């Protein structure tokens, strides 16, 4: 069951600092059934190793018309977050972002808020989770989500996490290519994902990690034995909470994922309900891991 669509701000102290990026219109004001991060461990299928890891070429992320692809991805993530909060988000010409999109608050507590965005067309849905963490630093979180060894120690929502292509040391966006499996509840088969990801520092001491699916036969070939899910847009926004306790952060997790494999709408909706709490469990597991690692050090 879902809570009321409009969500009020958490009652905890302080507020998170924001980036000043302008927000573009959400892609076609629509989206399809969202796939929050599935949990439950599963083995990676028999997958061939990448043919040549190497490093990412910086030219792969040049945006059409100049600039960098992360500029548009980051602006859209921030627009989605503002839309879920009920804050005004406008494009340069003053139009409201996502005016036809329905925002539903699925869960709310003092520390967490979780929304789903959908459109009348009912295609690619988007989920947005805000989680407030305390007693951990930005560097704790960055290491926990980017280091494959640490990630495998706490994150049960994916399996077989690998960094296939490492970032160029001189690349300010730290572009990489990663691969992992998404364990899915029955009757769906587990999904694989191949993504390009970037890291960016945000104004006010924040940090972002952005993801977008790719297809590259030279890095990781498609296989008839595996179904590949895709993410048009996904990312983490990490912000210090101004006026909050020491080492307090706000983590925003946004997903716009398609399961792939011609899944019927009724089955996608059923899986969504089964997975509703998984993003919340993911954020809590991340915070717990960071605190335990600090205590041991």
C-alpha cells in the first residue's frame, strides 16, 4: 500500500546543501514501471570475461553540442529529486518540470522518504529515495559504493560486481564501466547490467555518482543465456546536512531501470510491489557498513 502522494520534509535537524544546476524537462514527462534495486543474493551466470579491460576514452562522454554528458544527467537527477520533494523545478523558459507526472510517496520516516514517479502512459517509472545518515563521512560512503571489495561485503542487492574499465587518472569525471547482476524474484530470471558511470564533486562539499547503461560487445558481449536490464538514468547524490550533527549526510538514490526481456506490465507491477522496500534496506545496509568499518579502524 502506498502512502499519500505529497510528502512533508523530515523532522530531523538541518537541511542538505544543493547544487545550483538548472533542471531540464524530464524525458517525455513520462516513465515506465520502476525497478527499485532488487535484493536477495544470486550467483552470476556463466559469463565470459571482458576481452580487454583497459581505460575509458574521455571522448566517449562528450555531449552533443559540447559540454559533458554528466551535465545533463546531473541536472535531470536534481530535477527529479526536487519534483519528488514538491519543490518548484523549472526549465530556462519557465516551464514546470514533469507537470504530467504523478509522484507517490511509498514510505516516509524521520530518516527516509521513498517516492515513485509515473505518467499516464505507464512506461518507464522512476524511483527516488532520500536517506539521512549520521556518524559517517563522505569518504566513507564513496569508498563503500565504489570499491568492489567493500561493495561485495555489504550490498546484497547485486552480485558479481566488477569494474571492467578503469578511469583515466587525468579524467576529472572518473569515467568507468561496471558490470553486475541484479537478482530478481521469481518468475523473473536474474538480470545483468553493463553501465558507464561517472563521479562528480558538487557545490557545498557534495558528491554525485551517475550511471547509464551501454552496449559494447568488446567490453562485455550480449548472451542468449542472460537477460540484460537497462538504466536510462540512475545515480547517487550525496550532500552534507547543513546545521545537522557532525558527519551527517543526505543520500539520494534515483533509478530509472527497465527489466528488459519483454516483461508484461502486470508482472512488472507485481515485481515492483515485492521489491518496494529494497532501496530502504540498501541505504540502511550502507550506513551500517560504514559505521562498522569506522569502529574497526
